[in-house]
C-alpha cells in the first residue's frame, strides 16, 4: 500500500529557522503597549517601565529563543515572562540599578594618582586569575551584566559563569588580605 500521499510535507525554511527580524519586530510592537502598561503597574515609574521594556526587546531579539516567539501559543505570555524575569533580577541585584543623587562627589585632584593606583591594583588582581575567572568578574562586576548575559557572551552556562566569578573574587580577596 502506498502511503506517500499521507506523508507530511517537507518543512519550510521559515519553520526551520523561526521568524525573521522583521516578523519579530512586528510581533513585539503589537504586544508593546499592553506589556508597557503591565510593567508600569509593577514598577510605578514610567522611566523604569520603559527601560525594562527596552531590555526585554533586546534580550528577546538577541537570543536564539526569540526565534521561537512565533511558535509559542501565547507570544505575549512568553514576552511577559522574560520582562518579569528581568524585573525580578533587578530586585534581587539592586546594586546594578542606577541611583540618582543631589550630592556631587568630593572634588580633590591628586593628579590622577589614586585612579592610576586603583587601575594598577585591579589589573594586577585580575592578572592572577584564570582567563575564565577574569572574564566572569569583568563582565558581571565591572560591566554589570547578569550571569545569563555574561554566559551568552562567553558561550557558557550561567552556572559556569557564576562559579568562575565566585572563584575569581575569592582569589582576589585572599590576595588583598595577604
């Protein structure tokens, strides 16, 4: 018996590779007003809501998972989950948030010696670390990236980045105390 007429058609190029950047932009733009209202309700601040909306867009657009947005039964729910994870991350790591102040830093010019000494010390401490440890410390602690984002840049899992960072920080603390 011939079953060739009942077989599935070959997958299309779109099905293999997800959506195009244009399709992604259209999908995100359609959900943007609704998502912004939700983020505004959660943050209570339009500037924070807009920043979070932008970070959500960037996270989804650069991740390979963003190509799965059209395959989701509920793309808004998926987008909302990413935004809420980013908001939760900002609550868990408040030191990464910008803070405004009315006070200016004390101005005392020492010819740049303190800045040079701090840079030299930091470079010496980073030089003691393995490449992976130094990269994790630089990306997370100096550039302020999340473990997920640092992992994407390094091509490593977030747990690996976290372990390398903790090892590196421990080595740096030990060197400072000796």
